[in-house]
C-alpha cells in the first residue's frame, strides 16, 4: 500500500495500489477498476471505466441491478466511488441519504 487511506485516492492508479480494489488494463492504460462488497446477503460492485472522449464512467451494482451511474472526471468519480464504499461499509445507504 502507498501509505494513504482510501479516502485520499484521486486516481485509478492510486486505487490500484489498494488491495481491496481490482484494476485491469493493458498497454499501460487501465480498463476497469472494481471494488466488490458482500454485505447483508447482497453483492455490491463499485466500478469505474474510461469512456470515449476522456471521461470516466462510475457504476454501482447491487446483485444484478445497476443502482447508479455517473460520468465525469476521473478524480471526482474516484472520490464518489470511495464515498459510496464508505457509506455501504458503515451500513448507510450508498448515496448517504
């Protein structure tokens, strides 16, 4: 680990250094970043992927259903992904509501 906690990750490269995250890629570029959580008999997946035009897509699945989807800058979406994970692990709704 790089000595930073998850809340400090602002890039997928930083997420890749965290054991809880799985990042795939090829030719020096990342393709997906995922964090899987098994909570209360449900399987949650928080995933990031690059999109055409340089944006990043963030998705949240609960079991087989897409619960949320966002597009935007990588740094902002890494922060959002980590907030969703933090909320779920704390037993709060993923969006903090």
